[in-house]
C-alpha cells in the first residue's frame, strides 16, 4: 500500500482551499524529513531548492554577525513555513537554518514545484498567493521588531 | 459625616521597603508593607498605586503582587525618569508614600468557564501578574490558560523563576518569545503576535487580557480578532501620564476617558475608535 502525503497537505492550513489536482501535484514533490536538535537544515549561500512545513519542533533562522557570533533572527515552529528563496532568483539561501529541537517537517522540492508552476499557472498563482501572505506577515513582524517596542525611552 | 473620617485621596500612606529585587538590567521590584500595621488595603488585579518618593515626585505604578496576599505590596518598575531613578536608589527600611489603589481591573470573573489568553510585552507582564495569581488560585474555574510573553532579549524576562514554577505546578501554557537572541537561546525568536495563530485556545470561548507597549497591544488585538476572538472579550491596559490618579487633573485624558479613573484596564470595544489615533 502506497502512503502519500496528500491527506496531510489537504488538512494543513497552508494548503487550505487548494484544489485536489494541485494537492496531488504538490504531494508528488514532497517528502517527510526529520532533523535532530542542532542539525543544519541549510546554509547561507547554498542553492535554495527546497522549502519546509514544520510539523513539530522548532527551527532557528540564523546568521553570523562579526564580533557577535551566530545570532538567531527568528524561529519557526509547528505549522509554519520555512524558506521562500526557492521561489525567486538567484535561488540561494540568505540565512542559515538549524533545528533547535528535534523537528519533523515536510520538505518540498522547489525545483520540481517551480517546473510545475511554469506548466500550470493556476497552480503557480495558488502557490505564490500563499507565499505572498507569508511574506506580508513576516514583513509586518519585521517592522514591529524594527520599532524596538520594548526599548527604553531615555 | 465628619470630614476627618474621610481619607484624603491625595494623602499618601507611608510604606516601609522590605526588599528591593533587581529583576533585569533596568527593572526592579519594591516589596512594601505599611508602617502602620493596622492599615487596611485591598486591590483587584490590574489596579495601580501612586508611589511617592519624598522630595522627588509621584508616579503611577501597577501593582504586581498577589491580591490575596495583602498587605504585602509589590511594584515592578522600570527606570525611565527622575522619580523612578530616585526610587531605584531606595533601600530596605526606607519609606515611600502610597496612594491607591486606583483604576479599573482585569475581568477575571468574566473569564470563568472560558479559555484565557494573557498577552504580555516587556514590563507589561507586571500588571498582569496579579491576574495570573488569581487565575492560578482558582485554576479549576477556567479552561485553558495561555500566557504569551514577548521581551526584547532573554535577559529582559521578568519573573522567570516564578513562571517556571507555575508551568510545572499548574496546567498553564506559557510561550515566550524574544526580539533577538544569541544562538544559545533555545526558545522562540520573533514578535509576540506571531504566536497567536497557533496558540492552543478556542477563540470562540476565549477572553484575552493584553498589556505592553501600545503598538504591541494594537497588533495583538488584530491577530486575536483575526483568529476569531470576539472584540468585546478583549481587554487591554492603557498608559498615559498621570498626576492626581483620581480623575481631577485631566493629565491622563484619552479621548473621552481618563486612564486613571476609567482605565487603566479597558474593554477593547470601548476604546477601539481612538486607539492608535495620533491626536488622542
């Protein structure tokens, strides 16, 4: 009996409202992965050929600041999406990602999906629409961080 | 009625400092007992006192202690101005003046039978701690209790030891996030609002209490409403410059309300039209 990831994708909020034929196409590019705490998921500058949906665990997005060392700039936990660099040229990661805890995720082959989006623009629209929502939310969060809300006014 | 029997609302009661606890780099807690042991004092979670550093000035500070453990009073304060700077210099045994308690309180009773979401940002956890004490004291009366707490860095977390104790002792979901952290931090990094979409509560039966910087509260409200929490069951604690604390002087006017008298705890639905308006 072949188990596909279609039921998991169908139930995931990220894919909510997507047509079955698109879910089937996406499931064909996805697989289950697990990382131990401390595992590097991707490195800054490496080809960005995948994205992830965290099913359980916590992933840190980090980069090295001279004289400050490795700094965590954000984390993604259960149900959240990791990675959008696979969508836009030059398809390279801009940060490091590391599992903070033992993490189960769905990994999606970005190259495979990009090809399918080129062939089926309806699928492409659905994918980009969902990622734009995430980009918007993260831009908003970043703006709030830039405000340094908890900083002392002296 | 004899005038002498009515306490003068502008007259502070002397309290003796029992302990000064350094919470973070710029935040400290004063533990106080009345000099007159017969002095009666009670308060509800969310109310504040006016604290008078003699010869320097008076500031409004939320009460952060257990409402069921009076007369001991705790006030957690951040050093931000002349009075709080002078307050930080006070030592055990020094005297400070207290007027209060003033203002409205968190609707802890309205939350009975519901999930409770407490969203705190920075020092905003201090005015919410009395509500947490009350919720923990009557834990069986509430469904899920979720504390979402955001601070600037891990070192800025308030009451860390107590939160860890509560997490172990009670059925309390605590999610902490910081704005930035070194790689040694094993928890969440990001703004507090990002925890709302996946926090474990039933939005159709949730009451939310929020305290923190005003921007944080506005965005937290937006996320809660987006998640499905009814606007009329969202409460937040406002902050404005106060002088008298009893609605006479008008310093803390916030649209048609006075924060000292009609707040500091407001139903979001009551102040939504003026929240975030630069003219107010």
